[in-house]
C-alpha cells in the first residue's frame, strides 16, 4: 500500500524538478537586453502625418508621393493615415490619434465641421501642434490652422466661368451640381463662377442642384434636374463624386454633344471622360506639388525659418484642359 503511494509521489517530484531545471536554463540563457531602437521615426528630425478622407485615390496617391519626396529631403518621418469612402468618423479619429501621439506637425484635408474645428483649434492648438490644410481648406476664422496649400479654387471657378461664356455665349441655362455638404473648395469654386456670370444675370439662368454622396443619389438628382430643365445648355460638377454619374444620366437622356459639361477634379474617371470628348473642359490640379510644398513649409516653420506663414495660403499650379487637348 505504501509503495503504491510513494512511487507516484517520487515520479511526480522528478518530473517537476526536470521542468523547473529546464525553465531555469531558459531564463538564464535569454537575451534580456533592450533592442536598439532603429525605427525611422526615432532617427528622423521630425514626425509628421498626412491625413485624408480619400485613401487610395489617384489624386491623394500623388499628394502622398510628393509629401514623401519632401520628407526624405528634409529627414522627416511621414505617416499617411485616413479613411476610405469619405468616412468622417474614422477621419476624425485619426486626427485625435495624431494629436495624442504628439506629432510635430499635421497636414490634413480640410473638413468644415464643428468637430474638426474643435480638434484643430482646441486640442492641436493647446498641444502646440501646427496644422496645415491641403487640397481643401476650411472657412477663414473657424480654425487656427496655420496655412493652406493647394489650388486657388476661386480662380479655378473663374476659369470655368470664362470658358463657359466662350462655349455657350452670353445666354442660356446652367445647372450646377454640388454635394450635400458644401465644402470650402466647392464654395470658392461657385463664387468664382458666379463672379464671372454676374454681368449676364438677365440672360444666363443658373440653377443649383444639391446631391448626396453616393452615385445613386447623384443619378437621381441629375435626372430630377433634367426633368425640370430639359433644355439646359450646360452642366457643371463642382465635386468629383458627381461627374461620372452625372455624365451617365446625360448620355441616357439627352445628346451630350449639344451640352457643355465641366468638372474641377482630375480623377481617373474625369480624365477618361475628357479624353472621350464627354467633358467640354476639366480643371487639372497639381496634387504632387501640394504634398511637396506642405512638408517643406512645415519643416521650415518648425525650424523657425518660415515665420510668419501666409494665413491665406500657398497656391499650387492648375490649368484648364479642353476636350481634345493633351493632359
């Protein structure tokens, strides 16, 4: 009876001792030294972040490429964050993270909402983090963003307005499609258009149509516009999300060869439509230049080499390309 109890106890002790020995051997042979920190962010002079609501779009890919070139030139570490499909909640969350991470500088696509203005004015400002807006600005006075880098959208609107007069003449009906939430770039574009058309208010009729953010809503809004103004002479899309769906509806309902159609954002779809002769003219911007200048100015400001910054902004190149002209 005693043997049957003692033998299992002895065996258990031997096994336990063996495992203990193995564990001790592993413990003393582990490399417990802290590895050398070689992350690029620790070797760089500054940590910057570029934040957008339109990740993986051709336009923002070019902005990123330009920003990365400048970052390498100035030994800055650049992260690129953002959201897909204009996800506003995820976009604002990225802003929060950038501020909490104590980034040296934030370059961000402007968003005209109270939460965005709170983040740039209160949170970033109180942490001493400079914020630059790129490609799309915010209304003056609502944010303490340091500066804006991108297209002068009011001048771009004027350029479209002058081309419209050249194509259509000094009389007719013009339908302008804008998104549901009018961003600052759209507001500036429309201001430029109306400034040019103002002297012809008695002869040129302008109708503003507000669309949603999906192709289905843009399709519906364009169809409704044609029902109301079937003989409209011109259509202008002031937001890139509108142009493709708008042209498809026009193709189905009317002869687009008899209509003047204009767009501002040179994404892949708009370029294709221009090449096919379905757009009368397109404003082509310089996204890579926006990225390059944004990072360069941020570094110069952080070094104290560029002070004060021009609050109005630093305007990048743009041009109007007509159907049949090379991009």
